[in-house]
C-alpha cells in the first residue's frame, strides 16, 4: 500500500473525502485486509484519545488561580481620572454658616438694643462688631422705626485687602 | 455590600455583565471553564507551569477582547481558540530558540510511519480510564509539538484539515502527513507501554 493510499484511508476515517471517493475507498477496504487493518488501527488510536482532556484538572485552587488573572486585569485597566466631587449638603451649609451666623448675631443685637431703650422717647444707637462685619442699629421710638446699618463686608479693611467672594 | 451570586446565571448574561466591567461575573466564567482552558494548554505544551501561566494569559486576553465576542460560538469555544493561538505562538517561540531541533530531523527523515507494521490488536483494550489516560499522557509527551498540535486540533478541537492548515500556517498535505504520523506513532507507543506494563 503506497503512502497516498494510506493518507486516503485516513481521510476516509475523518470524513474528509468527497462522496464518490468515500464509496471507492469503502469498496477497497471491503476487499483488502491490509487496508481494513490499518483503518482499524487508526480508529483505535482515535478512540483512545477521545475524552483524554476531560480528565485533566487545573492543579490550583479557584482563588489562587483567579488572583493572578485579577491582578493582570487591574494592571491593564487605564488609570481613571479623579471624579468631580459630588454635591455635599454639609459643605453647602458650612459655606453658608459664616454669613448666617453674622446675620443672626446682628438680629440678636438689634433685639437687645430694642429692649434696652424700650419706653423712652430717645433715639437708641447700638454698634456691634462681629468678625469682619459691622452693624449699627438706630431705633426711633417716636416713629416706631428700627434701622440697621450694615457695613458687611465691603467697607471694612479685611474686605478691601483680600479677594472677595462675597456678594456685592 | 454582599457579592452577587452568579452561580445560576448563564454564560451569555455573565459575558454581558463582564463587558460592563463586572469582574465578579468574569470570575464566574473563569471558574466554569478554567479546567477546559488549562487542559487544552497542557495538551499542547506538556508542561504544567507553562500551561497554568498561558491559560491565565488567555483569560486576561479574553477580558480585554470581550467586546469582540459575537456569540457565534459558545464562550468556552471562543476562549479555547484564544488559548490555542497563545500556545501556537509559544511553541513557535520555543522552536526558534532550539538550534538543533530533533523534531526537524525526525520530520525530514520521514517515512517511518509508512513502514511501521499494522497493529492488529487494540493496545488500549481493557484498560481502565485512569490507566489509559496515564499511558496517553506518556505517549503524547513523546510526540513532537508539531505532531501533537495537529492531533490536538483534530481530535479535541474537532477541526477539519483545512482549518488546521490555516491555524498552523501550513499546507493541507502537511496536516494529513503529520496527523498520520502522530496516530501511528501514538499507536506504537501505546503498544510499547502495554508490553512494558505486562513485563512488570
């Protein structure tokens, strides 16, 4: 049996021959004992290796095997740009705290001054200085009017010497 | 927050989640297919550590190329193709490093398989699965990587001659010749191993 015939036999086993050729080879195998013997040997070998890989198991635990993969995945990931800070209610309230406190103190001072001169006909004048805020309160009992004069913050020294982020 | 349980999620949904950056979903895919991917690498390379390293590399590549997975084949098949390509690259690299390749000499001298007597008795008949696997293990290790690769692609990956030729960048004639040699050599090795074990 020549080499070409041997390879043809193998192609027959693997289903790689066109229908006509396959019929011819089948007829040849039926009458040639040697061809039938070689075909049987090739078939035995093919059957022997079938399912061989199914018995192979990875010799590492799931966690250990995965840890290296994860490390490589993390390393390959592009560095993410720092995200813009999310809106924080606390930070917003803190920014409002200074002017709100100042205004509250002014209001309290106004009330205190109001009580101190209550009943008299004179004009009461009170001056309070809180941090960088200045306020003057005038009370005219005859006119039943209270006037609060705020010099916050543009008229004071601090405001003039530092860049201002306050409202005009 | 507790990790999501993916054990009952199908592969397709896991791939979808992994594409969104969910590494837990990808870990589940690795857990499901790791034995198969490792087994393919081991069949081709015959070296445990190399097979572990290369299979892990295949998983990293799989993660990076998830968007290329179209779902035309199963995820396991897609991953298997990645590991096969990595193994072929590795075997080519190893071959370039060998200056005096025994395989080349063996292949060039050729024709041994043509003169081998036909083995009339099935050398693996009556063997238990574990013993059969051990013998095939030893016999496979004695094949050259070219012959072994053709055998693996044909018998395990169920590729046709044409596909193997394309994958290995050789002619269909070479594929047929290598496969024939690999089968006959394997048969002879299995017979020798049977004789050895019956002597003991």
